């Protein structure tokens, strides 16, 4: 367990601009930090996009061509990133549906 920073460091740097979570806020499991080194930049971009686009069940119907345009990637890059994310157990896919999968607990 990491120690907490000293109290003065836990206060916002700009108290007038503290973010609030909107009703449509997407979340990313913090354990994903430990998996990032396994992923290419295209895989990270696609995975993050899917986290932002998914509903409460982790489902997204965004088309590969649209995702590619939004991420400024080639459609083939998105398809390859999807194949690799599926192989790594992070995403399930059956046209036209993406599903974000829960991360396994990696603690011993």
C-alpha cells in the first residue's frame, strides 16, 4: 500500500476549477495502469476510446471506420488493435458489438 501524500499536497492546485463527474462519466479500472506496458499506442487509444464510448455494461456499437476517424488512425490499425485486445482478454468483439471485459486481479 502506498503512503498518502502529506495533507497540503492533497488539496487542489486550483480550487476554483475542481472537476465534477457528469452523469455520463466513463470509468477506467485503475489496474489497467499495470497493463499499459503490454499495449501498443493504437491498442491504448482504442481501449480508452471504448471506455469513453461504452454503456454501463461495457458495450459499444461504434463502427471501426468512425473510431478510426475519431482517433486519426487507419481503419486497418483499429482492426489490428482490436484483434490484439481480444487476444489479451481486454475486449470481446462480435460484429458490430464491442464489449469491455473486466480486468483479472493480478495480485498474488
